[in-house]
C-alpha cells in the first residue's frame, strides 16, 4: 500500500476521489483531525492547571544542566 498527500485544486477532482473511495479502490483519511494540534488540545484538557513560566524555565534549566554536565 502506498500513501500519498494530494493537494486538490479543482472540486471535480475531489468528486472523482470520493467516487474511487466508494468503489473501495482507495481510502480517504482526513489528516486535519489527527494533527498535532488536536493531540495537544486533548492533553491540555486533561491537565488540572497549566505550568507557570517559572516552572517551565526551571524545568528547562534542569534538563540543560543535566545535558551539559556530561
């Protein structure tokens, strides 16, 4: 199976692709629903509170100190 990303320039081409999908010759998946933004939104909805700027800065500094200590 090959996967391709196609930019549709003409609405007639979209209709043709949908017809091919109806014949079970191709499968169409909407990638906009599975993007990074939706995953990020899902993760944020589960968080009780967002970290403060100081918390983020201290975590970054901790990781940097561990990385450059080697």
